[in-house]
C-alpha cells in the first residue's frame, strides 16, 4: 500500500485501524492479499460497527442504494466501480467477523450468499436501465412494451446457499419475451439481442 501515501497517513492517524490491520493480516494471508490489492478497504476496518455482525439483506441493499445515489444515474462505469467496492468491502467484513469468532462458519456462508444476491439484483437493475436508455424497452409482437422479464437462476454453491470466499457463481439467465419482437427505442434491436447484451 506504500504507493499511496494517503493510506499510510490514514493508518498512522487511526491507530485502531492499524492495530486491527496488523492483527488480521497476521491471522489471514487472504485478508492481507485483499488489502494489498484494494487498499481502499482499509477504511472498512475502522468502522465503529466492526464488532456488530449484521448482514440482513434489506439493510445491506439500502446501504448499497445509498452509495449508488451519490453517482449519476448515467455513469455506468462509476456505478460498476461502486458495486465492486461494496461487494469487496462486505466480503472483507464477513471474513473479519469470522476470523474474530463473531460469526460462525454457517452464518458466514449465509452472509456471503446475501451479498451475492444483492449485487446480482443491483446488477440486473443497472443493466436493464442502461439497455433501455440505449435501445428502449423490449416489446411483444403486438408492440406492447414489456417489463424486465429477466431472471437469474443460481446453481452450485450460490444455489445451495453454501458460498465461500473463493466460490464462483454458476448462473443461468432467462428471459421471457418473443425473440422476434423488437425494442421500442430510437435504435431498435431484436428482443433476443437485447437480453443477450443485458446478460
């Protein structure tokens, strides 16, 4: 992290965070690797609520929504960056709680599953909004605009609610719209292409 002096200054000015980082990096090479890859996560370790292992879906979703409200709705790159940062910070907190014996293994797995579900839900929303702005809404063959007829089915560890820190997501994406129909935007594309690009 020495490439960015702001992180060093931050740790020197926040001895509780420095102590926690030192302790956790000594306990877990995984945590040390995450912090060196994404030093911005250091700020998560000084959170005053770091000892409260609460991973309720509605609270985490509200927190993500609040963070996303700080960027423009047309700035997809910034939204995606925030989504990644939220996910990485939340997963790091789960690992910290597990290392500190605040969160048992099964609850940690549940929390990782909740984080994945929230990120996927928001990713669908952002992808839908972006595609509708560019191409309009998918329509039936009669020209009626359809809603977001899109679903994700999780297999593997996510589907079995057994997500771990190194788990990938085995996903199947489905849509319900006539593939021959077209969008109603200025630049029209077939529904099948719309949902393929959205996926």
